[in-house]
């Protein structure tokens, strides 16, 4: 009885071992095919097992091989690789893709281990260009990212070239910097927008619209390159417009005040008997000018027709005073 039990257990273990082995073997051999866009770039990220010591990344068997370097972004290099040994993470960047870059690539160790990636590069009308954009310090920048139809369901990314690397601004829609926000809701249009508020000088640089995919390796497809320039806002012209507006308001008010003063004196003269009533009107005037206008009108009804034109002009500032030009003038 014990013997049969033990036999069964051993058989099960063997079975399990083979199953796991087969799955692993299958996983390892899983063909990875990635489609990039001409003019764009691609990043392959591969996490290798501890026991593997990857030596090189090669195109078409052993034709062209590269080794890991300290930086992923080297301005003159088309093909670069970094090896983050603390997390067993290999990153490969292939830039300025052309249809001729289509082919088979492989990571290799010094024995017979290898991991293969197939790259297909296609022309896409949406993408593959480099663009320039200007933003103002403390202003807002909106980056438009078009992508190929086939990448609609991919999660979207924005990279920035920083310190010899390409750093993702978003990790699953969360931005490490809260000034960045992403909007994916543009219906059937194949683009997304990234809004950056309170732009600073440090935001100047090279950005990449991208999408992220995952198979047995992770990869990012970079579609468009955007050089963001940051300049000082044209503050002076804005300020001078404000100054002119405020000055005009002040002059108008002053003129209106003057004509009202003259007008009131005339009214007081003609209706000298009601001088006590006038006092209270003046006090109210200091609180609310529109009340004053109506009381003036009442008191001077018998005035000649020619005065009506004065009222018409004198009433213009009332409208302005409703929108409070005094506080506006005080602010500036
Ligand atoms: C990539 O293309 C850009 C312009 O499209 C060019 O300025 C740059 O030098 C190219 N880089 C490489 C490594 O080919
Ligand atoms: C390696 O990866 C870890 C975790 O992502 C990161 O903190 C570290 O900075 C990376 N090292 C290098 C040299 O990139
Ligand atoms: C691709 O290769 C073909 C033949 O090898 C060549 O004629 C063509 O100019 C290449 N195209 C690019 C964009 O490098
Ligand atoms: C770039 O690297 C330098 C020195 O390694 C560091 O002081 C700086 O903070 C880094 N900048 C960014 C944006 O990571
Ligand atoms: C904008 O950024 C600057 C620093 O670059 C900071 O001092 C300021 O408080 C920020 N303004 C807002 C509205 O967040």
C-alpha cells in the first residue's frame, strides 16, 4: 500500500516537473513579433533569469551585435542596449526605424541560450516625424500624439529623453509629476493628448509619443518625436494692453465724475430750496453711483433737452462701474 502511494507521488512529481518544464520551454520559445513605424523608434525590455548572463544583442544571427552600455540614449547611435543588473532588465533601443530594419533580433549569452524578437517596420501616414513645439514659462503645453489604428488598444505613453535615458512620464496613466495629464477620449480619432501645466524651463527637451505592449517581453513603440522649446511668456505686450485698458477706464471715470459734478451743481442751483434732500443724495452717491444717477434724473427733469446728451455720456461709466474698474485699477 505504502509502496503504491509513494510510486503515485513520484509519478505525479515527475509529471508536474515535465509539465512545468514544457511550459517554460514553450514560454521561452514564444515568438515575439513587434510592429514599429518607419521614422519612429522601438524599445524592447526583457527581464532575464538570474542564471543567464546575456552578452550581446544581435541582428540576423551574428551579423551585427552590440553590448550593453551605460546609457540607452546616445545621440549618435541607432542601436543601444543597457543592462540593469540589479533587476535583470535589458533594454534595447532602435531609433530612426526604416523598413530595412525589419528582421530577426536575438539576445545571446556566451553559450547556446538566446531570446528572439521579430521586428516588422511599416510606413504609417500618422507617424514617424519629428515636430517642434513652443511653450511659455508658467503656461500650458498640449502635446498631440497620433498613433496607428492598430495600436488603438495599447496603453499610451509619453517618454522624455533625460540623463541619457528615455523616461516614461506615465506609468499606467499615473504621472509621476502631477502637472502632466493624459486624455485618451478622442472617439474614433487615433490620437491622444498630454497636457502639461505650469511649464518650467526644465520641461524643455525631447518627448516621444508612444504605446506600450506586452508579450514575453515588454516593448514600447515610439511614434513621433516632439522637441519642446520653452521661452518666457510675452509678458510685456499683455501688460501694456492691461495698462491701456485701465488708463482708458480711469480717464472715462474721471471725465464722467467731472461732468456729473458740474451737472449736480447746476441742478442744486436751479432747485436751491431742496438743498437738504441733496445732502442725502450725495451721501448715497458715495455708496452707489447708479442710485445717484436716477435721483439726478428725477431732480433735473425740467432741464432743457440739450442736457439729455450729457446724461447719455455720463451714464456710460455706470455700466463700467458695475464691472468694477476701481478694483481693476487697484489690482494693477
Ligand atoms: C535620427 O533622425 C533624426 C532626424 O530625423 C536625425 O537628426 C538623427 O541624427 C538621426 N539619428 C540617428 C542615430 O540616426
Ligand atoms: C535599475 O532598476 C531599478 C528599479 O527599477 C532602478 O531603481 C535603478 O535606478 C535602475 N538602475 C539603473 C542603473 O538604471
Ligand atoms: C533599404 O534597402 C534597399 C536595398 O537594400 C535600399 O535600396 C534602400 O535604399 C533601403 N532603404 C532605406 C530607407 O534605407
Ligand atoms: C541627471 O543626473 C544628475 C547626475 O547624475 C542628477 O543630479 C539629476 O538630478 C538627474 N536629472 C534627472 C532629471 O533625473
Ligand atoms: C509653478 O511652478 C513654480 C516653480 O516652477 C512654482 O513656484 C509655482 O508655485 C507653480 N505654480 C502653480 C500655480 O502651481
